[in-house]
């Protein structure tokens, strides 16, 4: 999550995000392309990752919560005074992970796809 946040905060990423936010209404094709190549792929990758341990519906829920939190924090970093929040990224990620509610092992699929007890 920290590496993802770092990637979202590189100058090229923040410039692109600002461009899409500022011009997406006037140029919807930019917004659509960004959505398909950014957030949609991110959701798929996170869902696939969580899907290695959880049922698809739970994996999707965890992916949506994780992405919403990370992108929300990124937005917070983008509007904060330069350097004022960067030191809090690790604290934020630790807090996020501690707040995610993972299903109990009894409901998580085993690697073979059967439920463990």
C-alpha cells in the first residue's frame, strides 16, 4: 500500500490526476480512458489479490474499501501544504490495515478452493 501511495504521488501521476479532474467534464473521453486504465485495473488487481484468501464478494468489498481509502488519502496529500503529510503515510497505511475487517478463517477459501475450519 505504501508503494502504491508513493506511485500515486509521483509528479506525473498527480499531474495526470489533476488534468482528468479539471478537464474530464469537457473531454469525457479522457475521463473514460483514465477510468479504464487506472481505477478499473486497480480494482481488478486488488480483488484478485484479496481473492487468493477470500470469497469473491468479500475480496471485492475489501478491494473497494482499500482503494477508496488510499485514493482519499492521496487527495488529502495533494491539497495539504507540501511535505506536511508525507511523514504520515506509513501511519495512515497501518491504521487502514488495522481497520479493515477481514472474514474469519472459517469463511476464507483454502488454496484448493474449499472452506477451511
